[in-house]
C-alpha cells in the first residue's frame, strides 16, 4: 500500500506523461484482448432464431456440458498434481548448494525451448503400446499383452503436468527464496521441530504464492489443446479441442463462440472462488 | 485448342487465383495443370492457401472484392450452397472423357481419395470392414478418425452387413448403434492423416481406417481398396467473376481433363484424377495404389454427396455427442 501511495505521488505532477507512457500498453491490450474478445462475443450473439440461440444450443447439448465438466475436473487434477510436484521440487532445490541450484533451474527451463507438440509426442516411445515401459514389462514376463498407458485421461494429466511443471516451479522457487531464513533459524533455536517449522512458519509464508501458482496452472491447463489431442487418443474431448472442431473443422462460429464465452465465465468464477477460499483474511472480511 | 478462346491481348484475364489446401496436392496441381495452362495461354496462375472454402468464399463475396476465382471444395459444399458458385461452361471446357461424377453443373472433379483399411506390416491382412471390427480372428489395436462421421457411417454399415448397393440412404441409427457397440475396440481416434499414418506404420496400432494416399506406397503398412469409400475432390468457381477470367478458368479446367496431365499429377501425389484415359497410361504399380484405377474403382463405393449435403448438419451434431462420450 505504502509503495502505491509513493508512486502515485510521483505521478501526480505529470499526469499527462503517465497517460502518454501507458497509452501503447493500453492500445496493445485493447487490440490483442478486448477487440478479439468483443468479436467472439459478437459472433456468439448471432444466433438464427434469437440472439441467445447459440447459448441455448450449447447449454442444451449433453456433449458440451460433459466436455466442460471433464475439462474442469482435469484442470483441477492437473493444477494440484503439477503444483504438488513443483512444491516438492522447489523445497529440494532450496537446500542445494548454489552451483547445483543453477543446474537444477537450468534443467527445468531447458524444456521451454522444445515445442509442446514434440514434448507430447515424445511420450509415445515411452508409454506407447510398443514403448519402453511396455517392452520392459513384457520382457520381464510381468505382463503378456501391452498395457494401455497412453491414449487415456491419465496420459493427458501426465503430459500436461509435465509441460506445465516449469511454469509452476519457477514462481514457487522465487517465493521460497524470499522467505527470511532468520525466521526459520529463530524457530529452530526456540526448539520447534522441522515439521512444526514447516507447518507454522514456512508454509503460511509461501501459501499465497502456492495458491496463485495453482490458479495459474489451472488457467493454462484448461486451455491446453495439443497435449490432450495427442495423448488422449481422441477419447478425451476437452473444451479447446471441441472449440477447434466446431470452428475450424465445421465453420460453426456461433456455437463455438458461445461455448468460448461460457467457458470464460466458468473459469473466471472458478478462479475467483479459489482465491476467496484460499485467502482467509479476505474471506473473513467479506 | 487455343483458337477457341480469346487469345493473348484481347481483354484476356490477367491472372487466375486458386484457393486450395496446399501441400502435395497443391504441388501436383501446379506441376500437372498450371504449368501447361500458363505455357499455352500466357496467363499466370497463383495458388493461395485456404482453410475452409465455404467460410472464406462467403466472407469474400460479402466484402465485394473478388480476389480468388477457383476453390478447392467437396461436392456436398457446392450442393448445399449453390448460390456461392458460378455455373461451369462445359461447352467451353470441352473435356476429354472423364468419369460422369466429375462433370457437375457447378464443379469439376479434381482427384479421388479414399477412406480405406490399412494394417501394420506385422499384422494379419484384412479384406472387409467386418474383419476390421473382428478382434477375435484379427487381434490387435484399431484406429479411426476422430473429427468426422463422413465415410465412417458407411464403414460401420458395411461392417454390420449392409450390402454396398443398399447403403444409401444411410441408416444413421443403425450406424451409430454399431459404432456405440464397437467403440471399445478402437484404441486411437486420430486427429490428422499424418497421425494416422504414423501410428499404423510404427505399430502403435495394428489396423487403421485411413486416407488411401497416406499408406499407398508405404512398406511398413499394407492396405486394400476393398470396400473403400472413395471421394472425388472438386474445384468450383466464384459466383459473378469477370467473364474473361471465367473463360480463362474454363480453359484451365480443360487441362485438368487431359490424361497426360493427370499422369504428371500422380507422380507427386497418390490421388488420381477423373480422366477415363488415365488408366491406360499407368504402370502396374500405379494401378495397384491409385484410388481411381479401373481395378480399384471396381472394389470401392463412391460416396453419395447429395445424401451428405442434405444430412450433414444433423449428423455433425450427433457425431459431437458420440465423440464426447468415448
């Protein structure tokens, strides 16, 4: 709060400069977010019978409802799994010596340079019917016919969590490093066990960052398109894939746009809800 | 032929622009038909990409500026939106002999492709769609197409024992019931032709429904045209284009009916044109792998575009419901 007051104090004398400096950003956001979203909204209202016909169609279709629910459930699972792994990983990195830390962080940034498609496809030689895991299991005689490790919801969660792992790990690492080590040392010197230090001091300090990371992973995961398409074997129809089917393959702009707006509202509500539930002080106030 | 048409210099078209899906098919179009056409007439042809012909054509006509003249289409598209397309002048095209389905009032056949059954080289070859779904006698994993019921309803009905000559009008309820009862046998519902080819050649699946051209020359996969569903892809013309451009396009279409030109096309892509004279020019190997050779035409079923034009919208909705519950 204090910082905001100072900065607005600085801005006061030269409001025009501030407007001028922010104008390109505002214009950029206007052109890349507001205008296209307005276009989608416009398309969604161009129903043939009445303006909301596309919405009625979308909400009356069991397939659409099913797809939205599946996407939400998988999004929640992916965000919890990814954040949990990233949390444990970040704890481990925190205790590494400086040089090893650089290597660990480098190792999670590296996959950013490989395309999503390739990262999804590279699971096939590992988990596929003729993949590494099945071949090992079959050669050891543990199984006789290959297991369906891929082309199912499990593979979609695994693949998406894998791709989103760095996106979750980086903010968590940053948050963990900001924790004042002296607080932990003080607790320890006062006789707190490691479990108590983690539960009563460390975790409360990193909880807000953990929650916002979970929410961010959820937001990205529910928009994922390539990974579910490759690893779901066409059997896991998620909202982005359905929108692609409607708009790209069939040219049904109206229902595709209506579905997009419905999803936007559902996701936004989910995110707002998560933030409320996860922030006790705000919950008490409201 | 040149004397039939206005020669160079008489208010001739300055350019013909073809909107098509590109890839190998675009390359074949360029080599086989564009080059001889431009050599004869001096009129340049430009190929531009297209995602959805109907959508982009509608948008172009609304904008009022015609900058694309010829469109890569399915016949069902033309039949359901005839107001977007110009009538062809078959007297001006003066086609060499082509199969009857290639000669439509508003569209000309370009090349055939087929939905066929293919198998990994290590799997037992199959001959019918009934065997494709028979996991007892032909064990292994299967793949079908995820995004469309097109041709797959025909496949389901053939597998369920409907004779080829009794297919149309399709018994949609029976087809969906069959797919519903057999969907557990399908391991992968593929999203693109390249994915289909990849999984069947690598052995991720043993059997796949696939576009014929994707496996025609493959050594890692076998295929048959038995009970294949063959589709003729078409070119159609923008409604209301300038008369001199239309004349040039008709002349271009003539090039598409010449057997020698179609032979050039099949050197680039395994999809063959509708010329009746093409078969005589093919090698034995080409007769085996191309969808419209005499021997393969006899084994297949030509898709009924009129039926699909009438029923497509309702079936698309139903397919979405089916897919969401896989």
